[in-house]
C-alpha cells in the first residue's frame, strides 16, 4: 500500500485596506492602546526639554517671544490694524495674532516632523507587535499639550486686557476636533511617505511655509480680494483659525456651516491617512 505525498498550497489573500475604514474599530484600536499612547506623549514632552535649565517653561517662553516679535513688526512697524479703521492696542493685536498662531503651530509642528518620524524610531520598526501607528498620535498629543499651554497665555492676556473671558470658550473642543483630526491624517500620510521618499521632508518644509502665509494668520480673510476669498476658505486651517478667534477672542459662536464642513473633511483625511499607513506599514522594515 502506497501513500502519495500531497502538497497543500496555502494562498495568502491580500490584505484589504477597507478593513481599517470602520470608524468604531478605528476608535477602539486606540482606546485599547491609550496607556501606551500616553506614555509616548509624556516621553515626547520630556525629551524635548531634557537637559535644559528651564524645562517645560520653554513651552511658554518660545511662543511668547515669537508673539512679541510678530506683533511688533506688524502692529508697530507696518502699522497693521486687524479691523481696518478701528483702533487697536498692541495687546489686542497680539492676542488676535497669537490665537491664530496656536492653531497653525500645532499643525506645522506635526507636519514637519512626520516625514522622519518612522525613520527616527528604527528600533520600533523591527518589532512586529509594536503598533507604529501610535507614533504620529503621540506627536500630535505632544503638540496638543503645547497648544494648551500657549492657549493659557492668551487667556491670561484676555484677563489682563479686558478683565473677563468669553463663555464661548465652551465651544473650543469643537474647534479643536477638526484640527486634531486633520493633523493626524496628514501626519500618518507624511510619516509613511517619508519612509520611501526621503525628499518629502524638504518638500513639506517649503509647503508649510507657503501655507503659513495663506492661512490668514497676520490678516483677516476679509482683507483678501473678494474674488480670491473662496479659495482661502478651501483651506481647512484657515477655517479652523477663524473659528478659533471667534470663540476665544471675539466671544462669538463658531461659523457652524464652515465648521461642519471642515470637521467632515478632516475626519475623512484622518481616516484616509490611517488606512494608507496601516496598509503599507508592513513594508517599512524592508526599506529601513
């Protein structure tokens, strides 16, 4: 009696990118890893100021120095006025300017770091069980903490200049939501692209500088020629910055229509960036 050798061929079904598109699974994935994410956020903050004498105080000193320089140049040298003919004190102009810088700086910090985020953590790439997708999350979390510190300076300035804070600050989480989502999505995309195309870092640096001047940081969108204003509103960061100023500086509710549009768009960017990152992260080890 003879037994024939049989060969069993096992075919590996290609991994579908759509398995990462489920919103509830997306949320659950990071909720289950919240402890690890928090550890990495703390590590990000500690490493930035490790060895410095002032420590985390630099998180207040650096933006404060930038604020003073920008405000002096635009409000004193160039005699810029935010609302046109309405008189403004140096403090008022500085607070308007700083509130826009807070929102944009959170995005720019994460975007410029993202292309080198995976390459700078090579030791984690070789570990199969390590969730690389939390590295951009920890970077965004660290930037978020620094933005809250800067926001504290703005609130202190408002108390000094006007003696009160606006109740519309309650809307601030709704304004932060699209900023965090958009920044996360862009960070996942750039972090993955940076592994394969090393020039991405240089391109992002230039793009962020251009975006800085197109986001209405130093001027209101109303100062832009009417024919070009729709193009400026297509920039999600411009919408976020404008709503940031509405709820923090001017005591107005957000522009609900534009906030809803940019929140939906930012959510799609976040989910798309995550799907792309998860799809190609298996190839990181081969490249690095």
